[in-house]
């Protein structure tokens, strides 16, 4: 049975993949919390968090489950971790699904924004991060017609512990540019973009897909940065089609 490793974004937890885990039950779904989230312990110091640390933790999860290879499916920060797995643990990757993410490293301006957000988390807690990010995360249709999704995303962000948020921001700030990696990827790749994603715009994701040999690009209408929760049926169809072709 093909295993699928779902890697959540920032500042979310494994629950963001709940629709996919349920709908894609013919495959082995693995959806852990990353270090510093839920019951998964993080490093003692938030400065020790890194994309490489997250990737190594996920490899350890696969080892415990005796899974030699998995299709890796990462959203946003999960996509950055997927790139690290492709770079440093390529033998464990059977295919990759890149959702609402980008290959480039943070710009100097983005790094300053990470620092400001880390300070906000330390001073005002997870709920302040949720309120700051929420307007950028969801499509207009989600805000207007799906209040339960807005509430779910807010709640998910609010329950992430502050050290996990600050550590993740450090990892995001210091991550490598994965753009040079794209042309070297030789496993099947699916790229899923949200039509209204403000954080990882669809145009940039299409360019990223064009740079990966043989990658397939799927645009999800009326979805922002959290497409798997906003438009689960469309995302499930795209992932299911991709997995069936691998089986």
C-alpha cells in the first residue's frame, strides 16, 4: 500500500488534513504534528528549530512505522519541509504533492516580518497570531459563506503553543532557497494552488511547477492558502488522481 505523509503548514497542526485522511482511505495516511505542535515535543530553544530538524523528525516517524518510501504532501511550510526531504532524504520519497507553497527563500522584508510576528507571539500569545494571519489565509468566498471553516482555522492556530510558533518562524526565516532544486526533482510531482492565495500566489506556483520536470499543476477555484480545508473535494480529487497513477 502506498503511504502518504501529510505535512502541515504554519501555524497549523495535523487536523488541517482531516478531509484528506478520511477521503483517501485506500492509501496509508500519515499525518503527524511537527515538533512544537500538539503533543510532539520541540527543541529546548526556539533557535534550534529548522526545516532540516522537521525533515529529520518526519523520517523518524517513517522509521517507526517501518515505511521505506512515502509520497510526501506538504502545505506552505510543509512544502518547504518537502523540499528538504527531496534534498536530504530523496531515497525516502516516492512522489511529492506541493500545496500552497513556494520554492524561494525569505526576502529581507519577509525576514523582518517573521521577527515582528515572533515578538507578537511572545507578547500576546497564539490568539494574536491567529487574528493577524486570518485575513491573509482564506478566500473571500470562505469568509462570506463558510464561517465554520473560519472558526476551525482560527481555533487550529490558537492551540499551537507559543514556543512552537516562535520556533517555526525561526525555521521559516532561515530556510534555504529551493529554486535550484526544482530542475533536479525526478519523482512524480503534483502542484496544487489556491486561486485566491495571497501568501503563495497561483502564478508563482505555476512557474514553480513549470520548473519541475513533468510536474502537474492544478488550480483550486475559490480557495486561499488553506485549500485542503476550504475546497476539500477538489483537493481530494486532485490528490486521488495523482496517487492512482502511482499505484
